[in-house]
C-alpha cells in the first residue's frame, strides 16, 4: 500500500518537487485508516492532498508519508433532495453530474481543477460563488481517527480558508443545490465560464492558479502588475504576462525557483504599497 521514494512532481500541477519517502493513494476509508495507523505507530509525519492544483512541494525529500486522496471515495449520489460526493471526486465531474438535474449556481465553479476534498478545504470559488454556498455538511476523519460530521457552520468557511477543517481529512460531503427555472441554459453558462477562464488564465503552462489571496481592498494580481512584474522570471518560472497573479513553470523550473519568485514579488509589492501579500498556494516543506 505504501510506495517508497516517489517523485512528487508527477502529482502536482506545478510539475516540481522532491521525493516522498513514502507515498500512498488510498481508495477507501479502510486503506486510509491503515496508512494513518502506520504513520502513528512509526512516528511518521504525513500530509494529505488531492490532485495538487494548489500546492508547491519543496525540492527536498518529504521525510514521512504523502497521501493523495484523489482516488478516495470516487462516488457521487443524488437522493432526490441532497447530493453526496466522495473526497476524491473531481469538482468539475460533480458539477457535470448535477447539471443533469437543472441549473444551479454551482455551475460558476466549472473548470476549477481539484477534488471535492480540496475544494472544501480551500473553499474554492469563482464568479462570485464559493463551494461553501452549497455544502450542507462534511464527513471528516479527525486526528484521533474518529469520523465526525461537521455542519457547514462548524467548517467555518471564509475566503480560501476553512478553520474547522484544519487537522481534519475530508472523506465526503453533502450538498444542497437550489435549481433555477429551466430558462437558464446550464451548458451555455458552463461554456461561457470555461471560455472566460481560458481567456484570462495561462492554462497552457503548469501553475497553481492564483498564487496570492485577494485582500480586503485590493486584487493581488493588480498590485503585482502595477509593480511592473509581469514577465519577470527567476530560473525557468515567470510571472505570467497573461495574469499577474499566476506564476508559471516554463519548463524545468524547480520549486525553489518558484519559491524565490514568490518571495521576490512579496518584497517588491511591500516596498511599493506597504502590503504583505498572503499566499493562497500551500507551501509544503519550506522553512
Ligand atoms: C489553472 C488553475 C486555476 C485555478 N482556478 C481557481 C479558481 O478559480 N478558484 C479557486 O478557488 N481555486 C482555483 N485554483 C486552485 C485549486 O484548483 C483549488 O484550490 C482546488 O480546490 C484545490 O483542489 P486539489 O484537490 O487540487 O487540492 P490540493 O491542491 O491537492 O490541496 C490543497 C489543500 O487542500 C488540502 N486538502 C486536499 N484534499 C483534502 C481532503 N480530502 N481533506 C483535507 N484537506 C485536503 C491539502 O492538504 C492542501 O492544503 C486553480 C488552480 C489552477 C491550477
């Protein structure tokens, strides 16, 4: 069940990162419990993730177990009132499934890469909606390996953050969607959403989407652009000329290149505006 010395660059969107001493891809809860018990017995740290669309793994080896949940609980179900999806289901697949039942605003999240687990943990959002708007509750595995159902309010969703999920692993989630009258054309809206994303984002290169969070009264991308950083590069990574809040891997970049560029952007923006940008991307293994 555990693989050794697995290159993390194959498992994250940035295509960078070092080795995981142990790597696992559980399919069902029992697998995951076994892996976590092994970690505990052997005093190994562990890190769970989805498909790695919002993660930068450092180039150093991860001395523990890295666990992708992208294969965990790959089922979707509708009971006539609520939708249910396992952690490993791709958010976009879930959205496509719900479209068979009508038009709900969840369609505005179309095209966001990532799993249901990752979407909940990050409170993924776009075009004015966030996953929190649709979640009833989440089934989570706590650190003590007990299962708990957390209601939407207990998850404490905020902008790209979920305090209630820290140290919890999302196993599955329950959703309630409000369907609007049929005059709304699901496939048309979905196509427009995806088109707009493709036009604005440098999807032809590996990236993690927006590197920095939006602030209370600023867009990180606008500040970075006004600092003249579009196109600025370190090693083989670059501030995208298409979208200043994206750092792209132009081929052969290392995580350290990307990390240095993140620090450089923060420094330049701070010097010009006195604002400390906060990373949206999860930095794993950096001190
Ligand atoms: C081209 C591009 C466009 C993007 N556009 C958007 C956008 O419009 N809006 C937006 O919000 N995001 C966007 N993102 C970022 C990213 O796709 C989302 O944050 C996504 O929800 C992450 O899902 P994931 O499965 O890849 O999570 P990962 O990147 O694998 O993990 C992200 C975090 O979630 C945690 N996590 C993952 N699964 C679980 C689980 N089951 N239980 C507990 N914790 C878990 C991880 O530990 C990590 O901290 C974009 C990314 C890219 C590459």
